[in-house]
C-alpha cells in the first residue's frame, strides 16, 4: 500500500510538470511526419492526412497516463459518467470511416478526436489547481511565440535556426503561397510565428489571451495592459480580419451589463453562426455564378458551395472525416477552380464530413458548455466559446490544425469544469 501511495504522489507531481510543459509548448508543431500512399492526392502531399506524432501529442498522452496512475478511481468515475458521450463520438467517427472513400485518413482523424475528447475530460475533471499551474507557462509561451511572429514581420522572412525546431516554416516574401499584406503602402509578410497560417496564429492568440485573463485571477490587473497591447499587435501583424471582427464583437459582448441581454445575444450568436454556416452554400451559389468575387474569396465560396452539394448527397453521415478534399478534383472539371483545401467554415466542414448526426452532437456539446457558463455567469468563457464560432465562420483551423485543436479542447475543458466534476451530456 505504501508503494502504491508513493507511486501516486510521484505520478501527480510529474503530471504537473507534464501539464506545465504542454501549456508552454502548445503553439509548437514539432512532429514526426509519415507519408504513406494514401496521404497523397493528385501527386500532392496533404499535410493533415499525414500520420504525425507531435511533441504536444506525446505530452497529452503523458498527462493522461499520469492522471490514470495518480488517481485511477477518479478516472474510472469520470469515464463512467461520460461513457455515453464517448461512445457516441467514437461510433459516429467509426461509421464515417467505414463509409468514407479514403477510410485511412478518416480513422486518423478519429484517433485525434478521441485524444481531444479525453484531454477535454482531464481538464474538466482534474483535481489539480488549474488556476495555479497554467497561467505562468501560458504567459511565457504567449510572449515567446509573439516575439517570433513580430521578428518575422519586421525582417520580412523566417528567422530560422533553432526556431525551425519549434515548427517555424522557412519562407520569404517570394515563397509560393505565402500570405502578404499591405502595410501603409508597403507589401509585407503576414506573421506566421510557428503556425501554419497567420489566421491560425491570430485565432490562437485571441482565445489564449482570453483564457489567461480567466485563469490569472491574482495577476489579472497587472498583466491586462500588456496582454491588450500584445493582442492588438498580433492582430496587426497577422492582418486577420476574422480575428479582428471576433475580438471587437467579443469585447462588445463582454461589456454588456444586463444579464438577460447578454444571454439572449450569446445564444443568438451561437445559433446564428451555425445556421449561417449551413445556409452559406445556398446563399453563395447565385453570386459565384455571376463572378462577383475576387479570386481568393471566390475560392472560399466555391468550397462552400461544393460542401453544400456533397452534404445534400450524404446528409446523414457526410463524406467521412478528412475526406472532403477528395471530391474537389471532380468539381474542378466543371468549375475551373483548382484548390485542395478544406471548406473555410468550422460548422460546415464538420457537417459535410460527419453529416447532420455530427452537427447535432457538436451543437449539443458546445451548447451545453455555453449554457453552463451562462448559468454560472462566467462571461469570459462564454465569450471565448462564441469567438471560436465567429472565427469559425471563415476558417477551419479549430478542426484541422494541431495547436488550435488542442487549445479548443483546453477551452472546452475549462468551460465544463466545476469544483466537483463535469459531464459531457448528449
């Protein structure tokens, strides 16, 4: 018994260390990529089809392992309490894999979703003092990776060296596909830091800073001015319109003092963003045929319309996780638009790949998390959840990119967290 007790104490200590490391390294994309034949489409390597073992994945698995060892009884209770939800998620993912045209990439996504689900449950139920552990590594991490992005913006290319090991891509202003911006009449690179795209970078920082303000109760007033300056700077150097819009709407929503008004607007935004997403293919179809969009927006509209057509044919279970882009070469023959990217809308991408069944589960889980925080009058977390939905109107990174997926899981865990325990209800 003494050995068991000692093992649990040591495991709990290492659990804290692993969580500290994970919090700091969340913005990185250090990983081992494999490229089997089924991760290639039309001769092109698809990044998120590649079986990849990220350092942050390893840390998540370490955190979960030490959680089980340090408090096995509590872990069993959490799993039992959330058994129906976990089974529902797994069965849905498995069904989409069995019906998918390329089942391998669907199964790959299933593994990722289950990892995120267990990490969400850990954050929601751990007995560790999250408010004590997370703020410092999160703050240091945000400053570090902001500086990487700022230097990139100032020098006009990637930094290189050791930063490559953290996931920084090599690029210059002439790199094919690199995102540029007009900055007071000069063409400059939009900051990437260690992210795959400036929009992903901006969305990550917007949510991270909101979460840090929620977690850092004791130092909130001291760090608030610095965090605001850093957030504004990130929004400027990334030139992410969706993140800027979400930041403005989120701030406006937070400062609404009337509880009933705040609740009504919050629920309206949640449902409104979902309905707009699903209706967007119908809304856009007429305008695309009239050639009313510039190339970049036209491509996104094309992806949305294609998603709508595929969803109409695969209404219940969708085309399969990670399988949306498989169909794009077929639509290229009639549209003349060549692009191999997921549809740039969180709810629509999730729906076209998992069907109406996946959308219903998503609304139930996220809606419960939002409702819980509206009831507990926790405006900060409620605003963060809505920011995800707003930025998700024009991008997919909360569902496809490593750093944003893990941050989203952390947010959901905090949204479901309370003093006793949390439950993912369906």
